[in-house]
């Protein structure tokens, strides 16, 4: 079980180079944690136009790299890499035909690039060819989400007897099953997946190609980012059509909770917040609350609880459900809200207009600002996440460390990381509700607010418990190490 492995990570995102969501954060932290356990890890990602070569001191590494696609197509690209001083090397596939564009997946109007299946099919083939060209012989190839989900298939279809790749086991991690990579069959020949594999158990999905579905079939092990989300996605309600195929994996489908980077998200060391603090000395949190109230033009009053919101404005996050409750909450409870987020234009207009209707009680910032995100985590008393579904979630874990008690819907990673408040014992780390409704949000918020005003001893006890929770990447990396061993043991040629 202590075998040291050579691991290649394939991903479309990785901080600090390119990010659209939590996937990038995982790739920015998990490889380092695995390397600290003794494994040898490399990361391969596309070289997007938005990546600043000078800022990150990238240098050319391999040119040219020839990549054979289906239908006899041959593409030629090059590879850059991070400086040798970086603990985990990151390699970047440069191919301007596919990646010299403003966005990662879509244009300025948020319309998907029509050739996305070719872009990421090519990238995945290029990553595998890169291993062959440099002689990197991985024990495990770890693919992430639909963009690289073809890697397990390519290993089985094209490289099963390859001297470099033939013994590699494949792991596919699903970060959000709502995004599967479903495209028209006009791309299938180029992808080189062979038409006898275009069947309902593999790539065929209502006469279209489904990247994630095929990856699930071919992967030696499939994981997702929390145990509860793994259970949920075995059911039709949450699996977006893939429940039967995940259930077919049996014990080879597991949930491993994401970790968090406490070097960035820890009030004791956070350089972005107005004052640092810790569970041993909480005085700085009061400073953070006061400065947050000032920055969002709220009434500066330490006695009023502040409820934080940081979210993408999409259906998954339940911001429409919160919109149905927030004004009743402000009208009937002595509270304040700070909102940071963007996405759906109607929700942007709604939340952006609330400070004008409730001056001094609601503040909002439409967009994303990393410093503000840290300020909200540090200065708020509560943090609300009314998600429809939540594969893992990170903000609720950040909130725990900052002593900002989460108010969450009991789903996915939110269920796994937040302990329900026990009003008799005063135990727990947050407030959970099950029903997806504005009424449930309203009454759970009222429960939290009444605890703030009427059960201060319980509140202090919960904050102390919350801040001492440990969701570090070390624990997650150990779980992935075991998953890799399982994938290797179960590998089928």
C-alpha cells in the first residue's frame, strides 16, 4: 500500500494558470499533496491565450510534438513547462488552432466553442503522446471531468500494448456530473474512438457523443469529490442520465472529499483580510466584521449578524431560492447581507439592486474579487449555501476555518462537511435544511439568527468546533493513493 507511483494528471484547468471553477483549485493543490506522500506527479494542461508566459516564467520544452488523430489526421504542436524549481512540473500543450482564444470553453458571449470536442480530444491524445515522446511511464493516468475523460478510452483502444502507456491504470474524477461533454457525431471520426464503440454503454447518448459516459465505461476507477455526492449520483435525481453506468462500476466508483488549501484560506495567516485571528485569539474577527460593514456601506454595528454570500449565479447554486427569501429575512429579522457573485443576468440585476432598496442592510458586488471573498469569509457571522446540488463545495469549508458558521442545504459535500446544530447540547458546526424552498431558507436562517441573539454560549462553542475542523489535502491525498492502488489492482486490459 505504500508503493510510490508515477502519476500523470490531465486537466483543462489548474491554478494559478487558468481557472473557471473548483477543478482548477483541486489541480493546484492535490498534486503537491501527493508529491509530499512520495509520489512523482506531473500535470498536463492546454496553453491558453490567457496564460501569461512571462509572468509564470514558462519555457519551451518540446517542439515539435506530432499527434495522430482519427481519419489519418496528424496535428503538430509544442509543449512548454514551468520552471524546474516548481515542485510539481506543469506542462502546457501549445496549439494555436485550438487554444489561442479568449476563453477556456466559450467565447465572450458565453457560447461554447463549436469545436470543443476536437479541442479536448486532441489535447488528451497530445498528453498521452507527450508521455511516449519523453519516456514518462505512468503507473496512473488521472483524468478530470469530461474534457479529459477520453484518456481511459484511448488507453484501452490505442495503447493497451504500448511499452510506455500499456501498464498505466486510469482514474477519472467527476467534479460536476452536470457537465458531460455531449456533442454531435460529426466529430467522432476525428476523435478516433472507432465506430464499434459508439453504443449506448459507451459513447452513444441519444445519437450524440458523450465524453463523460465513455470515460466512465473505460476508466479502471471513477471518483467524485465527496462521499454523499457519490451516493447521490447513483440515483436518477442527481446523475443527469448516468446513474446506470455509475452503478455498473460497483465498488470502483468512490467519493473522495476535496481538501482545501489552508495556506490561502486560514485567518491566522491570511494577508488579504483587515486583521488576522485564530481560535485562540478571536479579536481580529471583530475588526474584519467592522471593516466589511464599512466596505459594503452597511450600518457598522457589531451586534447585528452579517450573512455572507459568495457564489456563481447559476441554477445549481440555489440563488433563485435565496432570492425568494432574502427580503422577508431582512424585513423580519435584524440582520445584514453581503453578496459577491455573477452569472445569470436576471440574478445579477436582482442582487445588484438590493442595496438601493435596503441601504445599510444589504451590500452587493456583481463580479468576482478574490480579496472581497476573503473579507466576506472573515467578516461574516454566517455563510449561506442553498445549493440544488453541490458535488463538494469549498466555501463552507473555508467558512468553518474562519469561524463563520455555514447555513447549507443538506446535499453532496455540504452534507459531509457541516455538522448539524443540536439545540439541546449546543454542538455542531452549522445549520442544515433539506427542502429546496425559500421557506426552508427563511426558517433555517431564523434558527441561526435566534441562536446568534439568544444562545451565545452555543454560538461560541460551535465556532470553536468549526475552526478546529481539518479538511487538509493530506487526508484527501492519502485517500487518492488508496484509490490509485485499487485502480492498478483492478486494471483490465
